[in-house]
């Protein structure tokens, strides 16, 4: 298929707010693809090519842009092959080779194709073709139940591969997709409540567990082989040898565990989040030791536990890893839940997660069975721009422009970000220096006082609430916003939504 057909569909999807119209357009495209193109095309449409990030930033992309081709000639396979070349080109002289590959690619692309390629490489396609919409389109194109497609995508962690199987395989083959030890699945997510007691009203009897300020990990063990994945399903096994050793010592043969890892101080309290995350960098030193804590088990010795109630999974976890189970208590008593919450805070942790004891493990889903409770309202937002500071911050990028994700296009472009406020509070000198360098690398344009950046950086913001405001398109503004930390373990598509923030007006 010509890339032009993919781009035209992407443009059509971006131009409508109708979810049904988006699904129809994408399903029609999927039906016309050759089988060898399906997985590739799905990855391109959601700006997650199968090659992952190939190391091209805004400056490299801008430098490669020349006069566009007059007529479309590139195919989906051509773009896929070019990404392969960019991924494997390394070593002496690689910068020049990568630049040449990129210039050759863009020279063969039309103006619309150039913009699409840039969006794929920079991870910021604004088509509204988010994974949920595309999942529905796959089901439509394949004439399969949406739940079956969604389940297979969640358990395989691969929407492109699921699309290929759904469209070219049988219903039985799609239904047979299950947990595979060594293949990560999308993690279950939690909703938010103001207090442990309020959360317990929703869940009923629950396991009230400490919410640690660490990095989420999913650990797979098959015999003596252990693999560790982040919440984004990136493998980090080689960076966490102490966690590998712990899991190898458990009395099991095969297991999949969900949990957190964090650095502890001399008294057993949590060290700052940044110290934990420093172990995940390419040049990480191992002077900081990470301790694993597990709160769920998805599989053990040939037995899948996803559909088992949480009470069963906790019992298994207590049996195989009692010294590494996250602290908590099972209760239906609000007073007990509040006590556990106070104990978690006193121990230096973020709060608690209240989990219904009868709930299954809903991979990739956020629902009311898991509810996190923090004493301060915190939300993950995306940096849209940054203003130059004044006074002692002269020469440093300081005041952040913050955006919330708009998945529906209700307040702007579907899949885009709606500005909800600014803040310069909570920034240390170290963060100021870091963001000054980083945001100039992500620069897309600037005015005299502001640098506008690629919307790819997630920052956790503490607020006292929101208030109605006609200044921003979402109709709200943050109250007393301050920076808690940057979340380099999250992607911009995991940011909190404008719809979530607007619910605070009613609370």
C-alpha cells in the first residue's frame, strides 16, 4: 500500500470528532492492507512503530526536511525499511549515515507524508487514532468481538500483532491468546479517591496497601531465566541484578509478579523517587540498591491467575514471597483503612491503594476495583512550553505551561493537550538547569520569552484543586500548582485527562 493512503486516512480521522467515523475510516484502511503491512501500519498510526524510538529528535527531523516530492511514491514497506536502517545504524560516522537515510526518505515524501513521518518519529501524531479507537477499528475490520480483540491486545502487549491475528487468523486463535511467561502485559491501573474511607465505600472489603513512591516493575521468571519490565513494557533486566537475585530465590519455577522497586535509606525508609529512577538510565551506577515489593501475582507454575479473585492472588503471594509482599491489611472497616493510610504516610510513602478483594486482574484497564488515595491531589501533566525566568532565574527556563490530555477532542484536537495552567513553584536549581537544557533540545518554536516544546515530557503536579476559568480552552485552571517531579517513566499518552481534572469542579 502507498503511504499516501495511510496518511489520508490519518488526516480524515484527525478531522472528525465522531468516534464512529474514526472507527469506520480506520477499519476500511485495515481491510485494504496486505497481511505483511498490518502490524506495521497499526504501529505507524499510533506513532509507536515496531522499531520503537530510533533516536531522531526535532532538530534532526528539521535538518532532514527538504523540498517535498510532487507525487506519492513511498509505500508503507518503504517507511518501515527506512526505520530499520535508522535503528541499526550506530558507531563511527553513524550520525552522517542516519542523516542521509532520513534525507533520502523525506525527499521521496510529499508534504503531507513528511508531516506524518515527523509525527511518527517524534511520537506526536495528532490524529485522534488513540489505541482504544484503533482497537475498535481492528474488531470492526476483522468482524470480531471488541472484548476479544481488547483482551488479546492487553495480554500480548502488541496491538499490531493482535490486529494481524484478528484479521488473518481464526476466532479460536484470537481467543487462545493468553499470558506467556517472558512476554509483558499491560499493567492494571487505579482510579483516585480523596480518602481511604471513600475508596472503601466503592470497593467493599478490600486490601488496603501502601502506595510506594517507586518505579513499577513486572517480573517474569521461567526456570532460572528472569526478565524485568517497566510500566511501559521496556525491558530493564540488566539494570536490576539485585531484583533478579530475589526472584531467582523464590520457591517457584514459573511466575509473573507485579510490583514496585525503590531505594531505601539506612532506616528502611524510602529514598527520593529520583534516586530510584537513576538506576534505570543507560549510564546508571549501581551504588543505589533497589528493593522489590510485590503486590500481585498473575501466573504461577502453569496456572494463570488473572481471573482469580485478589484474595486468592494475595494468598499465593504470601506463600511464595512473604518477605517481599507490599505492606497492607484486608478490611471492610473504614477506621482500619484510615489507620493503614496514616501508617503509610508516617513511613514516608505516598498513601494507599484500596483494592477490592473479589476483583480480577484487569490488564491495561483503569476501573473502580483499584483506587489510589493520596493526601495531596497530584496529576501527571504534559509540558507544552516554558518561559524564561527573571531575577535569580535569568537565563534559565522556569515557568512551565501545563497541558492535560484530551482523548475525545471535546476541548480541542483529539489526542491533543489542553493547557490548564502554569507554574514555576517546586523547581530546584538542579531541575531548572536540567529543564533549560532539555526543553531547548525539544524546541519546536519560540517567542521572545517562551520556548514551545514537543509535548512529550510528563511532570507530576500537586494542586489544591481547580477553578473555573475562561482563560484556557478547557474552562478550568489549576489552583496553587507546584512541581513534585518529572516522570520519565511515563509517556505523554499516560497523562491525566482534561475530563478527569474537570470532575474536581464538582467535588
